[in-house]
């Protein structure tokens, strides 16, 4: 799939509240495929639609072991549509994050250790899951992007 240009922090698209996906059609699938390819090309572990200039409530998350999270699970990319965070643990964990929209910088960010989430897949079927550690971190980072929030607003 074509690689999509990635919005950089400061661009308006990254400050907006994403719009709920209503049509689970071929265009949505094509966008998800292009996002996956763009994420892989940028060596990311996640990417949100606003980062590729689409205002839709959609992101991809894909965990892999890396130098900062050597025990992170190897996870095939998951397409997350219209996500909700239902419950968050009181436990917070600080960890290093990067952002494809803030290239070349790393931030120490506090996140909830465990979260309960609901979202739709590309067929519109609702999924519910409990996520923890690095995958919960990625979900919270991408979920922030759908609310117009980037790392810069979270790192003090
Ligand atoms: O900007 C994005 O959404 C992608 C971002 C996702 C993310 C990374 C780390 C923690 C939470 C969310 C990235 O993939 S940044 C680059 C990267 O590949 C990376 C950075 C730190 C650890 C592991 C990978
Ligand atoms: Zn980001």
C-alpha cells in the first residue's frame, strides 16, 4: 500500500477530536492497510488516523520487543476502531515513549498499568479486552491522539 505522509506536532489535524467511524467498508480497510504500511516503514509500534491526516477514530497497535521494552510481546498489528476506555487501574507506570509526530525525541510518560477497553474491528464487531504494560501504554498513547492529545501535553 502507498505510504502516507505523517503529520508533525503543531499541525491542526493532531489537535482535533476524531470522528466516529460509521461505514465499515472497503475504503476503511484500505486506510487501515495504508496506516499499517506507514507504521511499519516508520518502525512504529502504533499509528493513529489523525497522524496520516485522517480525522477518523481509528488506530493500529502492534507490540514487538525493543531495546526499551525487551520483554514486550510480539503482537500482530491490531486495528482498533471507535475505542472506549472502560476502566483504568489506579497503578501508574512511568515509561519511555516516542511519537512519529515528534521525530527524534523520547519522553518519560506515566500511564495506567492496566486498562479495560472496548473497540470495533474492521468488520464492525465489538471487542472487549484487558490490556496491561507495554500494550496498555501503546493503546493509551494512540487513544490520546484520537482526543487531540500528544506526548507534549503529557510530559511535564
Ligand atoms: O506516534 C505514535 O503513535 C507511534 C509511537 C507509539 C508508541 C511508542 C512507544 C510507547 C507508546 C506508543 C511509536 O511507535 S514511537 C517509535 C517506536 O517505534 C518506539 C518507541 C519507544 C519504544 C518502542 C518503540
Ligand atoms: Zn504518537
